[in-house]
């Protein structure tokens, strides 16, 4: 009888430890950074994913300026660079317009499979806008919005 009690006690102890450790989900902190090394002032216009592609907000970066945001993820959840463009609104991000000195623009959405698409960037925690990005953008003749 005493042996059975000890076995049940050990079993319950092990179950309690497993429940405790499985119930604790570790937090993972990620810092995402946007850097502007394009030689131009950059305005990033963020639009929602709805059918009307409504403007959500903008991010302005002077040349050689950067911004960073820290995000806390939980084990099992994937972190995504596009979180840096979120303004914590309930609207999902659908597209971006990267405007260089109001003279050139690059537009990105989730369909643009391209290593220079900031929404889909997954090569690290820092995305840098470069002079080459500016050169590869489209002329908009001062009407980039």
C-alpha cells in the first residue's frame, strides 16, 4: 500500500511539473529597424488591405536616419518584419508607397515577391533603403502620393 502511494505521489509530482513548464510560454523579443541610406528624404505611406486601400499612416526618414520598434512574440509565433509598419490599428497592412524626395516612388504589396520588398523582408532585423533602391524607383514628377 505504501509503495502504491509513493508511485501515485511521484506520478502527480511529474504531471504538475510538466503542466507548469508547458504552461509557461517564453517571450521572444525582436527589434526591427528601418534605415535610410538612399541619400534622399523618404516617406513611407502605409495603406490597408481593404478594397479601397485606405491610407493608414506615414513614416518619415531623413537621410541617414533610422527607426526601431521592439516586438514581443511568444514561442511558436512567427515574427514578421512588416510589424514595423503597423501603427497598432485594427486595419491590416496591404501595401506601401516609398516616396523619395517626392520625385520617385516604389510601391510594394504582398504580391511583389522581391528581396527589396520591405513588407516581405525576412533576411534579418534591419531593412536599409539604399541609393540603388532610389535609382530603381519610378519617376512620379512630383505627384507621388
